[in-house]
């Protein structure tokens, strides 16, 4: 979502006559987009702000904007940011470009600019050439309020964009050469539920996949409570809709899941995965795990390890729990698992993941798969992904980014594949 927001902001800046530069120290205008979903992400943006403050001290004429979840959507809270970061000229809430539009307008930029995010189709990243893949937000915010999650407090409640706007963006992306679109929502399966009379996610997926020029469509992130039978059937039957699911489970212990307010049990999750795999045998499954949640015992962590062995996903994003301001867990659940123990559990799960993926990917050796070429590496190798989202480096190919090609897997590692062009 942050990448999509940043590219929309970049598009607006380029329409105002600005051009990208290679390094921050060369810029006349700097926009930093922030994430605070975990403490590590917040520490990173605060470190970057310290660097930018020094740039501003040496070059007072630089204009600096700060966007995203660190800024949040609470106007009263935002008022304190001027004192906290006096070197920043402009603060933008997540996914809200109107303050940037007004700022540029005050600077005398072209009157054709428009403040509506939906009117500014994302442009390719100018540093890497023409983009083939684009992220398309279909929902903003979240109303689920899991006990550990800061998103509802920083991005607000869930809000679905009108399907007509989304489809207009998809067509604009296709006209610029985009070949793959990823629809984004914090719980994307809930698309349309907050808009009476709006279509739901399965129909939106059907319509986006029918846009001429779009070869592949994906969506993320899903939630086990909202992944419906209709959605499974749509994935199984609609051409161009990739067989790939991002379905966070977060824990394998029912007690921890209850403390997280996830709304399902480990058995519920396993049942859903079995149903998806029965309908889509070659589906790629990615999930998320939090280790060291408040009160998580060693036995409960081992339940998470066992669940991962049973469902055997294609990827796990492993996060160490960090308390986030305003969340229920930060206010009411003592963070009583030590940092050292959190790290031990993360390393143990990562080690298990590597072993699982090494074994799972080994049978791919010698198979022929379809790849959408995304870019050309400096060494001439092509890079792309299988329909189920496995990254592949291709040798012996002269294909251009955007081409769909058949390749034969010649090496299968845990986290990537190497293939020979056919």
C-alpha cells in the first residue's frame, strides 16, 4: 500500500514539472513515506528523518514532505508534528494526496493538477525503467481491530473505493504497459461491504482480469474469516487470476489467536486451506506469523511450528511482536516475552521454513512453467514469477519485460528458482 501511495505521489510531482533524481542529497523536494506497523519500520523512518534534517540544515531551500502511517489521520495529533519535526514543510495522512496538491498549487504549479488519488494512475519507478507490475488500492484502512494491529489507528476504518474508479485505474495502467495488477486492501476480501449496492471482490476480480492488456491479476491481503466459497470458485475458474493466496494466520495456538482477536481457530484455518487446495491444486500459499506475542508460552510457539509443518506454505513472513501505540495489546497485555526469546523463536521458525521450502521446491526441477518477465538484471538474466508467485531467474532468454514465456527449471532453492528459456 505504501508503494502504491508513493508512486501516486511521484506521478503528481512529475505532473507538476518535477523530475526524479538519483539521490536525496540532489533533490529540491523530498517526500518520505512512513510505515509504523512494527517498531523496526518506525525506527527506520525516524533514522531517515534525522538524515533529512541534516540535509535541510545544509540546504534550507529543500522542501520536505512526510507521508504515511507515522503522520496518521488524526488532525489533533498531526498538529504536534510541526514541533517534533520542524524541518518538515508538509505532512500528508496515509493515501491522501490533497495536501500535496494544495502545496504544489500554492507554488504555482500547473493548474491541470487534480487532488483525487483516483485521477492519478501510478507511474513506473523512473529509477528502474518501465514497470510491468502495479499495485492498485481497492480499499483503504481497516475496521477489524486485531489487538496487536496499529492500522485502524493510523489509516482509519475500512473504506472501499468505487469499482468504477478502480476499473478506470486498471485501464489506465494497461494503457501504460502494465501487465500485472495486484489489488490491495488490508482485508481485501471485505471489498464492497461498506458500500451498499457495490459489487464484491469476486466480481471486481472478474472485471479487472477482463481489462485488455492485463495478463495477470492478484489480490492481497486476505483474512480467514472473509475468504468465501465464491472467492475460491472465482480463483479456480477465471483465466488470468493467479493461483496465489496471501492468508495470514499469525499463530498456531488457539489461546494466542483468541488473545489476538483473530476470530478463528487453528483447525478453522487448516480446513480453509484444505478447501482452497481442493479447488486449486497448484495454489501458492503465503502466510504471516507473529512470534513472542504477549503471554505466548514455549508450548504455544511449538503449536505454531507444528501448524506450519501441517499446512506447508510456500512462504511465511515471520515477525517478532512489538507493541504498537494505541493498540489493545500495548495497553492491556504485558510484553513479557524477552527480546532474546523472540529472536530465538524467529530464527527457529525461519530455519524450519528453509528446510520445508527446500523439500517442497525440489520436485520443480525439470518442470516447465510460465513466467511473466518483470525486468532484465544487469547480468542479462530475466527475472519474473510463476503464477503461484515463486521468483525465477531466467538464463538464455531475450524476452522483454511484459512477455509471457515458458521456461524449464534447472535449479530449485528454498526462496528462488533458476530456469532455462525454452
